[in-house]
């Protein structure tokens, strides 16, 4: 009897039709998000959010914490820097290892209004860093939490709207960034 393949049993091959359906669904989601990028104001707004998410916002946040909170901000800023470095190493290794093409490279109907910072898609480095920095900063400064969550969500959505990432890239980036932030916070307590 021919049993269906299962991802739970590595001895059985993965059902390619399930993977193909997921890839097709994710491409449709990406196209829907990118559709609003055809409006110039939307494109400019999400382009600006994405540029801030390149690091500018986080560097300014760390500088502001040091200026406003002095020596009290040293630990949070050091944790942010070290967690951020671990994020950079992780996402660069994953991008190189997985070599997943960006949506804009696979589908010519995607409107690309800003060039990608690197060649590959998985995971979203912007989302990874945004979640990591937000978790660390909000842990030390809870009043910043709502604003940081809002900005982080905008960064994540910008990657989809701009056609630079698939939804799974963004979700993976968020999960990895959150995990590395929690690891950094844990190490700071030792």
C-alpha cells in the first residue's frame, strides 16, 4: 500500500504538491501586498520606513537612550549591539546558505521601487533586526514598547509591500530576531 508522504517521517519524501501549493499561495500573497506599492505616496512611505529600518532608526534610538538616560542606558545599548551583531551573523549565514531568490527576481510583475541591499531573500534581515532591537529596548524601557511594536510591524510590512520578501521570510526573520533578543537578555543576567 502506498502511504502518503509525511514531513514528520524523514524516511518518506515530502509531498511536492503541498510545497508547490504553498509556494504559489505565498507568491499570491506577495503580489497582493505589492499591489499597493503602485501608489506613489504608499511607495514613498514604505520606502522611508524600510530605509529607517536599515539601521538608522536603531542607531538613533541607542544614541537617544544614552543621551537621555546616561549610564543607565549602557547595559540596554550593549545588549542591543551584541544581539544586533548576532542577528547580522545569523541572517548573513542563512541568506548565503539558503540562497532563496527575492520575489522581485522571480516575478517580473512585482513593482520594485527600491533596490535590495543584498541578493537573497531568506530571512528578512530588516524584520529580524527590528524585532530583536524592539524586544531588547522594550524590556528595559517598557514605555517604548507600543511605539517600537508599531514601527517593527511597519518595517515587516514594508518588506512585503516593496516586493523584497515573501511572507515566510518576514515570519522567519521575526522568530529568529525574537529568539536572539531573548538569548541576549538572558546572557545579560549572568
